[in-house]
C-alpha cells in the first residue's frame, strides 16, 4: 500500500539507520516530509517548558496532539463556514418560495374567478336555450292550431 501511495516501503528502516529523532522519523513516515522550522521551534519550546529533550515521548505526544487540535479547529471553522453558506442559501430559497407562493396565490384566485365565470356563462347559455326552446314550443303550438 505504501508503494501505491508513492512512498518507499523501507522508509522506516532507512530512517532508523540514519538515527533520526523520533519526531523527525514520525513526520517522515506519516507526512513524507521533515519538520518545518516553525514546527521545530515549537517542539523545542515544549521540550524546554517540560525540562526534557526533544526526543522525549511526552514532547512528541503533546506536539502531535497540538497539531491535531489545530487541524480540528480548522475543520470546525470550515464546517461553520459551510453552515453559514447553507443558512444564506436557505434564506434565499425562502424568499424565492415566498415570492413564488404570492404569485401562485394570485394565479389560483384568477383560476377560481375564471371557473365561476365559466359556470355563470354556462348557466346563462342554458337559460337562454330553455327560453328559445319555450318560444319554439309556443310558436309550434300556435301553428298547429
């Protein structure tokens, strides 16, 4: 799997043979790079605060935990930014929905008015047909006499 990722499978043994410090070896194995100068200064300041050497396991654990904390903080900021973007998009969708609903309600009322107009015109037409039919009956009965 290490070869598929482009890493040397014997990297750990090579680093052991070259007498790298624990933290340097860890960084070469995990990240494929050495410590940056600002990271090295941070490790040295942690070691100085604990009155120990840079190779101490506690220094490495504190440094790695701090790096994890920084990464999780960045991830939390990204999640917060994504949440804000979703809230803004939701607000825009709500405004569009309200505008669409207002337009749709006007269209619904227009359709209701048209239906009533159609019913009224059909009733008027039926009434006129009945009147014409009655007149035809009256005219027909008058001619039969």
